């Protein structure tokens, strides 16, 4: 692990133990013609200042809906908050007025979207988009904002930033667009950074530099980070704690080392085994057989049961609650730990 | 085996214009002098730093962008010179899975319409046959027939990526350019898609150009690998040779920096330091020289040509000098407890199958 991540917390804001973001039993449902789709169905987690929480889980399990739910950016309708609270620094974001919420976005809370073009406006130059944000949230003058924008583009390793600041998004490569969006999210030193797959389009070296940038933000200002990624290498390197989601729910939660050393939930175990490895050449990559239940199916029990080789009748009938098996390590599985299964 | 795709000296430079008169003040040298060929049923991977010209190469191959110079032959037919009508026919044989799935799907079309459109356009199927094929394609990429009625914005990032793959498969092409096709997917769905691409390749003799920055996936799927740096191919070799004995200092740095999925694993991520070069103003001589540990005076002035060095084609003056590189190993091995629990699951799965 990197030095920054293993060091004992320094005696700065980063060391204080207070929870900045506390998501409690969040439910985001979609009402469609076919029925109600419980995309996020009772998700809870919290992040302390200066800490990084990773969220992993199968494609479509609700990670992005959770993060855009926190930012109140889920289209409503068809979306709807069916319950829960999003406590940010002691206030429930779900209760803020739209105007207050707009002030949060891009200011105290920065967001990196999974798809850069959802955050970048195709008809404005990238520099102008960053400058606008700096002027609104940090009150910089035009010239100062432009200087800062170029500096930010340099920080995210955009080559020739002083020239490319005047490019339009379509003139950039996929990874460059992603980095512009990261610059935009970091522009105003957010207290909370929500990063949804921030490095998917980036090669390893630039990825390393971006992760360092995020760590630096967190160490320097005590920012809390929620990092959504399917790259377990990135999780291992960057996160303090990890939440594993499956079909709209949290199925496991653990400190990062514990998750890798002793994954508990059958889904997590399958996920870990599916990581392709550079040192082994195999004929086929390992998968988790089966697929998620259809979204409108009414399921009382464990949502993983149809794919789980050790499922029992209890699993199919009763929803397993999160229970703590080791300090800070909880799992929603009736049968964990599996080695005790006869 | 026959050569499906033959690319020679492909070049794409984007003019940079400034001022009211939009005068050209320079050019982004996105792709310069790229040559390679791919045989039927094989996969060529293109890897390299963000912005090095991978997507531009892919788009120029299919003439989604007009190349500035060079030749692209599909089954011997020169693509760069085709008139529009013939180009449309050729497009049936070559498809692309785009890096940005959101931007490449029409938000006002349902998934069914998205998949039926190319089938009708190329006269492959219509009516009921097209309907049946929609369901089949959705299942192929791990989605379900009920997804057909939904719109792109109703899907997650990874689900949209799979719609793009289904659309590329719809015309039963000979060649698919896959631009980061699995980078938006979690590892188990990624594995499903990679296995699927390989099955389709075996079954139909598909040829892939596979753009990716995930070296583990590349090592698994590719027959050959081309490494690009600032618009040029700097190393090209058979996959096993490339990983066993990478010769270009940039390739070596890339492999050394590959992430290991284990907390505490030591990565060589310091490998490529220094500023990323600019395609607006590439360094003289070897473009890698400002970041290269082996750079000499010659590297600053003379651009190295691709040449054969122990099984690779390498563009480096000092390719013979590099020390052998140990492959990343045990650091990423699964924990003992994980293995024990996997065994429990495997045994249970076997028992229920019996
Ligand atoms: N506007 C919408 N209307 C209906 N369903 C939606 C909408 N947006 C998302 N969904 C559904 O909600 C589920 C969760 O989507 P989400 O984008 O959160 O997945 P994800 O975990 O981020 O996946 P990925 O890793 O592929 O990005 C998906 O099954 C998706 O189809
Ligand atoms: N339309 C355009 N106008 C000007 N420059 C462009 C245009 N499209 C791409 N470029 C530039 O060409 C270079 C190569 O871009 P390309 O998209 O091919 O990179 P890439 O290797 O696919 O990168 P990534 O891994 O980030 O997707 C980049 O410097 C990019 O900014
Ligand atoms: S609760 Fe039962 S079905 Fe669900 S993961 Fe655990 S063992 Fe499998
Ligand atoms: S030619 Fe010189 S600078 Fe370029 S990669 Fe080889 S040693 Fe390094
Ligand atoms: Mg997502
Ligand atoms: Mg690209």
C-alpha cells in the first residue's frame, strides 16, 4: 500500500473521528409501467472526515443510484425516495431546498460522475466550465479563476493545459474528459468527494496520479471520499473501509484488509475469485454463474439465493440482516462464515 | 490464416485553429504512421497511456474519422478510398464498441430499436426474425428480453456497455473494434463478457481490435499486443513474448505499474514519472526520452524506427539493454481463507449439479 494510506493519521483535521456523511436506510425506487423497481433498498453506511470508503458490487446493483441519490440528482419521476436519510455534517440533505442543494453541489460536495459527458456541457469550453464553478463557489475573479483552472488541469495531468483549457469536450480523449471532470470536482476543495468510477478510462500511471491527488485532498483538507469502483486493485490501494452491494442492498461491510483477507459473503468471495491475474494465464476467466433476479420480482429472502450454492430454505424465505462477525466486519448472510458449513 | 485487417502508415492529425479567422496554428498529432495487421480469428490489443491515440486509431480504421494519410484494408479492400455507398456495405463487416456508451446510444430509442436498426439497415433481418434476434442478443450479453422496451438512461453504466456490445454483434461483422469494452464492468461481469467475446470468436472466426488499459485482460484475450505512445506504436509483439520479455522502456514501465489487487501489495507505480507529453508539441527524437531512464543524446535527436529485437518489434535505440523484468506474482494471490471458502462453494455447486 502507498505510504499515505498506511501512515498513522496525522494530528490534523484528518485525524478527528467525526462522521461527515451518514447514509441511513436509503431507498431509491423507480416507478415504471412494469412495476416498482427497488434499485436502492435500504442502504446504510457512514464515512468519517479524512477517510475513504469504497463501494463495490455487480454492474447494475445500485452504486450510481446511491451516489446520485446522495446528490439528489436521480430523475424524479420515475425515481422516488422511498425512505431514509442522508446526513451530511449533521443535516439531512434530503430535506434541503433545491436552492440549498445547488449550493452544495460543486461546493462542499464534489462529484465525479461515471460518464464524463453527464457532467460536461458539450457546447462550452472545458476551461469555462471550471472557471464558472470557481467563480460561483469560491468567488474568484475571472483572471484568477482562469489561472486556477489551468493549474487544476495540470494537476490532473492534462498535457499543454494552457492551450487545452480552450478545447471543447469532444476534442479530448475519453481519459482526458474523465480528468477534466475530476478537475471540476476538486476545484473548490470539497469536504466530501463522491467519485463514481473515477479511473475507469485511465491507464495505470495516470490512475496512480489521480488516486494520489484524491489522497492528497483528503490528507490536506480532511475531506471524506466515497469511491465507487469495480477495480479491486484501486480499492486495496485507496480505501479504508469497503461496502459490498448486491441488488440494491449492502451485503458486506469491512475494513479493507479484512475484506481481502477474509471475505464473508458468497458474492464477495465470487467477486474476489473473478479478478483476472497478470501472473496466471488461464483458458477462461472465472465468473459468478447465474444473474441477478429480475427487478420487479418480489423477493422475501436473500437476493443472492438464486445464485448461491449453499442457499437453504431459510435463505429463500428470510432476508438476512447485517451481523457483525469481527470488529467492523459485518455480513448479511445466514451461513457465514462458510468454513463452518458442513 | 488470412489477413483480415491490414493497416499501413495510418495518420490522423487534428488541426488546431485559433482566433476569429480560425487560422490553423498547429496540429494535434493524435496518430502517426501506425502500421499493423490482424489475421482472421485473432485479437490484436492496443494499449497505452490516456490520450496516446488508441480511440482515434480505432475510429480511423472504420472511417468514422477520415484519416489524414495511410491505408486500411479489410479483406484486401482499401477502405480509405471507398465511396459512401460501398462504405456502408463494408460497415456491415466492421463494427465498433465505443468507449463512451452513454454518448453512443440514442437516448430517444428503446433498446429494441437500437438493436433492430443496424439489422434493417444492412438487410439482415426484419419483422419477427429481428425481434427474435433482439432477445437472443440481449441474452448473449447477459441482459434479459424485458430490457428491450427500456431506454438507455434507465440502465447502469455497465448495462449500457453491454447494449453497445449487442449492437455491434447485431450485423454479424467480421471485425469488431472494441474500445475499452469491459472497463465499465465489475470483474465478474467483465469475465462473462470476455469469455463471451472469445466464444464468439471461436464460433464465427471474429477478428478483434481490442483497446484496453487493463493488462491482465489484454494478456488473457489478445494474440498480439501493440503498445502506443504519443500517437505511434513503440512495441508490437505476440502476447506471451511481450509479457515475458518486454523490450521498450515504456512497455516495461506499464507492466511494472500494473495494479495488484491486494492491500499492502507493492506496485512499481513510480515507474513512469514525469509529465505526460503533449500531442500538440511532441518531444524531439524518441517521444519517450523526457521520461526514459535509458535515454541518451541520440534519443533526443533521432527518432527510433520499429525493428525486430528478440521476438518483438521495438522502436527504441537501446532495446537490447533492458534487464529482464520479473512478472508480478505472489503479491496478488488470494488469501488462504478465501481459497477455503471458495472450495466450500465449489463443493456445494458440484453436489447440486450431480
Ligand atoms: N432512470 C431510471 N429508470 C429506471 N431504472 C433505472 C434508472 N436509473 C437506473 N436504473 C436501474 O437501477 C439499477 C441500478 O443502477 P445503477 O446505475 O445504480 O447501477 P451501478 O451499480 O452503478 O452499475 P454499474 O457498475 O454498471 O455502473 C439498474 O438496474 C438500472 O437499470
Ligand atoms: N476531435 C478532436 N480534435 C482535436 N484533438 C482531438 C480530437 N479527438 C482526439 N483528439 C486528441 O487526440 C489525442 C488522441 O486521442 P484519443 O481519443 O485517440 O486517445 P486515447 O488513446 O483513446 O485515450 P483514452 O485512453 O484517454 O481514451 C488526444 O490528445 C486528444 O486530445
Ligand atoms: S444468506 Fe443464504 S443464499 Fe444468501 S448468500 Fe448467505 S448462504 Fe447464500
Ligand atoms: S529510444 Fe532512447 S528514450 Fe526512447 S525509449 Fe529507447 S532508450 Fe528510451
Ligand atoms: Mg454506475
Ligand atoms: Mg480512448
